């Protein structure tokens, strides 16, 4: 299993995490944030809701 850490919860960070999960659902993806909550824009909602 591959592990990926993304630094930053902006639209770009969340989009990258979503794309990685689309390409390989078995990949463990972590997003590091400066604060407690990522940017829950339209592209981030599926990632947030899927856990």
C-alpha cells in the first residue's frame, strides 16, 4: 500500500487527494493543514464525506 502526505488543505491540496484516491483507492492519503478545518469547497466535499 502506498502512502501520500499532502501539505495544505486548499482547493489544490484537496483536488490532489481526490485524484490520488481515484487512481488508486488503496492509497492512504493524509492532508496536513495549518488549522483545524480544510477548505470544504465543491471539490472537497466528496473527500470530506467519504472520510
